[in-house]
């Protein structure tokens, strides 16, 4: 009689286990489930949160900038001399960076400024690597100027000044309105890229690597390499 009750109990247990047996495929502990990221989906962004903090004034850093750069030169002959003396290096397109067609400046920077520029480009590229905008690059619109090119520029650009850190070889500009890309950017995509570079420059500013100003009228990010406090 006791064996009969045991048999009934075991049968009931097996039926209950069968009813509650999982029907879906179990996730192997060796292959954890991961939710794939949609590279076409960009987070909401507002670049003004960061551009409002890119607000260094020329009077705040000009004296220090002059000491950290080269002595201004009158023409390209002076730039060539500085290059031969290794006070300037030639800058070329690299990771995250494209060079615009310069009208009033030349692709030279002090070695330190060139390194900072390279770091910014690399950081920007890494920041967008997991998005569908990964092929986009920053556009460098200006680097080192001479007295001759500055005198021409101030006639057409209301934000240009004769005493400019661009004369000292440690300043460069990025376009804020344009990015190097093979396709037209939507408003959402443009804002995302603008937010990305503005956020990066703010961090470089906090790390005391640059002085930076967002020039809204020219849609330009003006950057000066900075050594120390």
C-alpha cells in the first residue's frame, strides 16, 4: 500500500515538472544575452550646454600664449625659418582631422600644439566610432598666420584681431557648421557631432590643455594650445 502512494507521488511530480518545463531556449551561461546597439539611433543632444562654457577671452591668455609660441613673422619666409629650426612642424590630415583650404594661414604649428590637435582629432574619432557617423572628421579651418595674412584677414573678418595667437603658431580653428562627410547631415546628426566636439574641447579645457572660444558669428571653435596653469 505504501509503495502505491509513493508511485502516485512520483507520477504527480513528473507531470507537474512537464507542465512547467520551459518552452523557450535557455541562455547559456557561456553566451550571455546582449542587446545589440542600433548604430543609427543617436542620443538627444544640445551643443549649447557645452559651447556656453567655451568662453575664454583673448585678454585671459594672450600674454601666456605669446610666451609659449614662436615670435610672429612677417611672411612665409619667416615660417620656413622657424620650420627649419624645428620651432614649427608641418601638419597633415590624420585620424579625425581634415584640413580645409586655408586662405589666410598655413599648416604649421608648434610641436606641442600639433600634438594637442592630434589628440583632439583622435578623441573625436573614438567618440563617434560606434555610430553610423563614424566616417565623419573635423575640419581644421585655420592654423598659423603671418603679419601679412592677418592684415588681409582683418579687412573681411570682424572677429579677427591683429594681435592674434595664430601668429604664435599654437592656435588652430575648427568649423562648427561643417564636418567632413560623404553625405548630407540631418539636423539631428549635425547637433550630435557639434555636441561631441564641444564636449571634448570642454574636457581639454578643464584638463588645462587648451584655451578655447566658441565664436558663434563665425560658427567656429577657436583653440589655443596651453602649457600649464
